[in-house]
C-alpha cells in the first residue's frame, strides 16, 4: 500500500470518530510504515480513544486564562481568572468532564501551600459525566475520577481577581490641575507543585485617565493644562490582560473662564461699514462672573501709528473702557478699530482671567458723496426723489440749480446719521421753492460737507429730471 493511500485511510478514520490527529501520531505512523496496515490502524484508534477519554477541568464562566510556568514541576496546568468587584468575593468555578459512563466517583482536592500537599475538598458519586463546584477560593484544585480500575486526574488553578482604584483632583489653578490616582489589586500567586516555590501570574496591568471616551493620560499622575470651563468628570481605569477592571470617577470643579464675544452691526453690511456705526457687543464668555467683564475699545489704528511715528513716547491706544456685560457703542468717525474683552472668574483661592480680541478689526470706510444722475418725480412711487448717497459724512450742504444758474432747492444736515436714513430723506422732490413743479430738463448740484474722517468733501455735476406730460 502506498504512503498516500495510508494517509487517506487514516484521515477518513479520524473524521469518522471526530477526534484530533496529533502530530506525534503522524510521526508514529510514518515510523511504522512497513508494519501491517491493520496494526497501524488499531494503534491509532487506541491512542486517540484513550486520549479522548482523559477527563479535563474547565472554567466556563472565567474571564480569562493563562498557563503555569513551573520551575521544577514537569507539567503545565491551566490558570482560570474570574473578575470580582471586591476582594472578599469568591466566584470561581470549575467543571470536571469525563467520557466515562455509569456511576463513578469525583474526588476534589485543593493544594495547601503550607503543607505542600493536596487535601480533601469535596467528593461525590454520580452517573453524570461531569462534576462542578462554584464559589471557589483561590488555589489549585485536583479532581480524580474513579470507576473500577480506571482513574483520570486533572488539575487547574482558580483566581478571584479584583482591583480597587481611587483618584482625586489637586493643585487646581488658573493654568492647570493635577489628577492623582492609586490602586490596589489582587496578587495572583501560585506554587510549583514539586518544590512549593512561590510564583506569580503576570497581569500586565495598565492605567488610563479618561474624559468620556477620550484618553487623557496613561499614568496614575498627570497634569491637565487649559482646564475646561465647566465642571467635568474624569475616570481612572485600571485594567489587566484578563479584562478585570477597577474605576474611580472624580469631578474637576472649574475655576477658569474663557472670554468669547460676537459683534452685531445692525442693518449695515459688515463688508461696507460707515460712520456713525452703532455696534452691539454680545458677551458669550464661559464661566465668567457678571459685573466683572472689562471691554477695551481701542482708538483708530491709523491715528495710533501716525502719532507713534518718530516718537518714543508711550501712546494711549485706548479710546474707552466699558464694564457692561453686553455694551453698545457708536463709532462716530471712520477708521480701523480693535476690541478686547477680559473675562474673570473669582473662586475661593484664585481670580482667573482670560482675554480675547475681536476676530477682525472693525473697519469703517472713508467718507464720500455720490449723487444720482436722474430722477422721475411723477408720483408713481418709483424714483420720485433726487437721491444723494452720503457715506460716513458728518455734515452736508446741497444746492440745486437749473440750467440758467437759478437755485431751485437747498438741503442741509449737520449730523448725517447713517446710510439708511439718508436714502429715506427727501433731498428734493422735484418742486420749486414756491411749491410749483419744476420743469423737466437738466439741473446742476453742488455739494460740500465734512466726513467723519475729518476730510472736506466736495461733489458737483448734472442730473436729469423727467416727468410725463399731462
């Protein structure tokens, strides 16, 4: 019979009885290749059946397992670990399973490290194919199954594993605080069954401080910088390779603040601001104390730069300091303005402050005047008045003339208050000073004024008046 035919036959037999074919069996088969094939098959079946009948201790409810590393004892035993909440809990459990049928005796013994010997723990006779015990304490258990002249023995170590963690917050100040943790955990000690040498199970313990799911640190002591502005829970997790864990949650009580604010320009376009500009500052600071806010509104940066040129003297850059929680301020002049907010939080031992500047400067454009070139005062509600656009102007004087140089209208304002109001003002409605309607035709305007940037402004030109005939 060929080598390949022999291997195929053995494989079929193994599948039929559903038993594992070990590597050493294959080695023995190869060694006996020249023997009678039936002898080989009988040898394999006997070995596998006798192996499968060997009883085994298992721990269905364990959280993890390991193997012993005895120094002298030649065999290796299983280690089963059970996670418990406190050190007094004993939740370990073992099950001894055998293939023997009929009535048999299960003798349970526990190793005594003081006497270095196994001692009686429990015994029962049963027809069942297994015997199990729960609520076991730490130690090595040996179970002997006896039936007639057949004896099966198996051993395993059981450990109830616990961890206690504690933590606290200390050294809290305006810049940081410290998280400090400590823990105690069960020592998983076992003994060499040959010389009673004390050994220890490696637990590979690790620690983590977490804020929710975020890992803050992987050490017992850590300093947290840039503390949060809200009371925050931090949890110390102490765990090992068996999945056993102890936790402790502590609360950081915030003593810091974060300065935040936004600006509201009302109806004005943020990209085309004009003076006078009324700005509403909205305070969005976190954990700040009401009444302790400080707003610094700076002067026009262009003015500050101009004053500082060629001078070593200190320049006062602050225009006004406000203490309202949500101040409102009107900028009367054009320019580029910076804003700073200081938020404070007062606790028992500290006064913490935070400062923030506006994201972008408040840029109020330079003054100018622009007049319409046509209007139609016909009463249809569309373009019925002559419009002049004033941008960041303080005062204006407008004179309108007909084509022969006669003044037909005059408009004056020494406190122009915004683009929107200017458009609503009737610079000229197309009526003469006596109340009569002006004739259609070409007219001439002359405008003089002063901008809110201190610049004298002039404008002049022609415009057309159209009116439908009766």
